[in-house]
């Protein structure tokens, strides 16, 4: 009978009230996490492999949790549909060309859906719209790639160790350069000789520069003289083209050119007449004896003239 005392009933009522309060608070907390009491809209996407994504995982946009994964279902053997519930107040920032990818909340954290920002000119995503997706990179693929990289690094390390061992033991050209002091001395001597040669080369370059400068000065002087000559020639050509001077008159004045042509014709006719006159004189009785005497004198002088050496050698 003591279990039903007023104190017991009061304690029982207080326990029940506290339990109900905790239950209500838990419902509101879970509902807030699942956005049960906030206005939301639905967005879907497709993946080939969801990589461990589960219903209730968060959806992030610009690094902020804006929704949850509402449903995951297999459509075909190569397509998995993921439905997401996103808060209505961020709908204006998500564009129709945004892409969804699967990531993780940490290095080994839960899988989440990450929505990338779209272009500024694209339209706002609508309720129930499908957006494109980016396939996630599997952890197994990463581990396999790391294994291949580790194997390659092991081979490289082993080969490098062998090379260093050969160098330290004096094998090969590099090893001999490091271990053999004679070769090192020869290299130093070669470098010294090269430095001396470079000094001589510097002197040669300086002399060459001086010669080049002198040549350029002479070339500039020649160009200046050529320019003066070309200007003078240009003035002469202008005068000739304008008909000034004797040459200009010969080229431009048609009257002078005609007179010159007529003069040449007259000279030609006169030379012909002179030839005919000389032929007549040769055949004349009075001058025949005179010209015959000139021919005999010419023949006598040709006979008395000394013969060339070439003719004497041929006769011998």
C-alpha cells in the first residue's frame, strides 16, 4: 500500500513528464536533422556506384550541410538513383547545371553528397529535377594505385642504391671522377686552360668589336656618299627628262633628233660618194702609176720587216 502514497505518485508523474520531455526533444532534434519540420524540395541524381553512401547522410553545398539523402535505389545493373531533400531557402543558389559527387566528411568519416556550384547564367534547379553527377573514386582503386607507386619507388630506390654503391667504389666515369685524384686534377687543369682560352677569346671579341665599329663607320660614310651621288644623278635625270642640256634636247626635242638623223644619212651618202671617187682616182691614167708605186713600196717594207719568233721556230 505504501507504493501508492502521494509521494510515490508525485515521483512517478515527474518521471513520466521528464521522459515525455526527452522524447519530444529527441523528436524535434531528429526532425531538425532530417529537415522534417523545414520546407524542403527534392533533387535526384544517378551514380554507377554510390561507394557506401547511405540514407540519412548529409548533402553539402559550398561546404554547408543543406539537406539529407532521402532514398537510394537501384534502377539498372549500372545505375543507382539517389534522392535528396534540400532546404528550400538554398534553392536559389543551386543551378540546373550543378553536379553532384560523393565524398566524405573526413579522412575516414561518413560518406556525403557534395553539390558543386553551377554557372551564374544557368536557371535555378526545380523541385524534383535531375542533376548530373561525377563518379566517385573508390578507395580500393586508390590503394591499388598506391601499391603500384610503392612498387615503382622500391625499384627506383634499389637501382639508386646500386648506382651509389658503384660510385663509392670508383666504378664508372662518375665514380672515377670522385675517387681518382688524378682525374680530378686533370679536370681542374682543363678548367684552368679553358679560363685562359676564354680570356684570349674576350680579347679577340674586343678587337672584333673595334673592327666592326670601324667598318660600320666606313659603311655609313660610303652610304652618305652614295646618297649624295644618287641625289645628283636624280637631278641630272630630272633635267634630262625636262629637256634641259644637250642630252635632254637629244632625248626630248624631236626636231634635234630629226636633224641628227638627217645628218647621219648625209654623212653616210658622203662616205659612199668618197669611196666612188677614190675608186675613180685609182683607175685614172694619171694616178695609176702613183698608186702602183705605193703598192710596190708597201710590199718591199713587208719583206724587210723582221719575222715573229713563232715563225722562226716553225721554220727551224
